[in-house]
């Protein structure tokens, strides 16, 4: 018998990949309601972190003129309705401290509070 051609090897490899995929999907157990809630909470928290990481530094820069280059010094959250980032001013910053709160509502996520050096800028 002749040697297997490259195209036949490729077809066998693709068939094996599909077979393994079907086996893996079939062997996975059903997710419980608790698993789904936990997954949803993790996705919501990740979205809140992403959005706060984009909006808060821009908002602080618009009010202080300082581009945030430092990491968040403290985080407060209930993992579902709000996320507060706190920043400490560094040398060269135009503020000593800033606190930015992102809140969840029926219409999405929005900045509900921005406090710079103890003064509430956004309410």
C-alpha cells in the first residue's frame, strides 16, 4: 500500500479535532444556577473594572489637568452595583487624592461620584 498523502493526513487530523471537540462538549456537565450566577458576577466585575479604568483617569485629567500614570491605590466594591477607585497623588500631580465611583443602573454603567482632594466634583 502506498504512503498516505498530505491531504489525507490533513483530513484525518481535522476529523480527530472534531471528534475530540464533540467528546469534550458531551462530557461537560450542565451548569447549575449558582455556577451561572457566579460567572455573571465575574463578567460584571470585569466590565466594571474595564469601564472604570477607561473613564476615571479621563475624568480626573479633565478636572485636574493631570494624566494619571499611577496604579489605583484602593478599590471598594459590592461586586454588583458600584466600584470605587481611589488614587493617591504623586509628585507632580495637581491633586493629593482622588476617588472615582462607577455605578451600575438599568441603563448601564456611569460615573456617579468624583471626589478630588475632598471636594465632590461630580455628584
